[in-house]
C-alpha cells in the first residue's frame, strides 16, 4: 500500500504509468506463484488419501472450489523451469563470411520447444546468444543454459561440481561419462547407426545464490533431444527432485536418413546431488 500511495503522488503521468505497470507485473507474478503453491499443496493432501470434501473442511473452502483449484491454475511442475520470465542462453559461434553470431538449427529448434513448454505453463521466455569465448553470466534467476562446454567453456568449469556425470574430451573428440558406473558415452554420428548423447542437470550458480538448468548434447541432435526429453518428462522430473540439483544422461536415437530425433531414452540413473539445493 505504501508503494501505491507513493505512485499517486508522482506528478509525471508517464513515470506514474511506467511504475504502476512494473508493480502490476510483479504482483501478477507473485499471484501466479502463490496459486501454484496452493495447487501443489492441495494435490499433496489428495495424494495422502484425503477426499475433496475433507480438504474443503480443513482449509475453509467449498468442495466445488477445491475441485476448481485442482483443475486450474499453474501446474506445480512449473517451478522446475522458473518462477518468472525465463532467460534461455544459447551458445553461439561465428562462421566465415557471416558477421552475425549463429546457433545450430537443432539448438534453435530446442529453444522453440522450451518456449512452447514455458507458454503452456504461463511462463514467458526470451533468448540470448552467447558470443565466443562463451562467457555466459550464470548468476541470474530463471536461467536455462543450452550448449556444450565446447562452445561454453565457463559452464564446463561449473560442470565439474557434478561428481557423477560430465563431459570429457580426448583425441577422438568430446564424450560424456558416468563416473559412478565407470561408463563412457560417445556419439557414433557419421556411422551407420545414428545416435547422440546429452546431459540434463541443475547446476550451482558461481555466486552460490541459486541454480540454473543446463541442457547439452555432444552434437546438435543431442541438444535437441535433451529439450524433447525435458518436455516429455517435466512432471516426472519435478516429482523426483523438485528444484534440487540433479543430473542424468539421455541417448537420442536418430533417423538414419533424415537425422531427425526419433526417440530419447534415459541411459543413466537420475543422480541427486545430495546435501545441496
């Protein structure tokens, strides 16, 4: 109320309108998040064996209102992506005779999938292309980073905090490893059997004030496959880890003629980074 009172005292109508708009957006975002929290709490009560009538009596609502809230409003898994407008940072590169930064077709398609998923969860998105040498700012809320350590080496340094999974490279190129199982995952792209692998996880921000979601394939098809897996398994992932840190690897099976991603399978356990948020 103090903020609103202050607005009414501004003499400049343009400034008054600008600040009022900002407060409206801020409060609408808070209302959406509170609605998500309420729906999740109601679903937990339902899962615990309570009927809608019992829930209604306990929280002071009608049964009809409880039913309405359980079938509308933001889905609980929305918070897995973020609580406000999402920034999707895409690893960019420069190509000969092209002055502007470019991203792969698969990465762009992956961004479109993330954007569509976010829209279905009442979240807005915007993207930014990170120029070489890949020094992306990771200390931001609601951040999703897309691109391998090959083009985003700073993310590769943060990835070292994952004791279970990660990227490695040798004379044969980049590959993914499961350190717990002692396994390597190399992409046979270019051979008769077409496939790629990708990493999906939540990593710590360097400033220690939160986390960011990270998706990266060994090659472009793996990156696209990672976004497809996220899209298809968001509810399951949220149920298992909420917003805590985790990581897993997926295999992206490609059509040998078109190179399109036909299916995506999880190939490692979902590793929970215990003791960290």
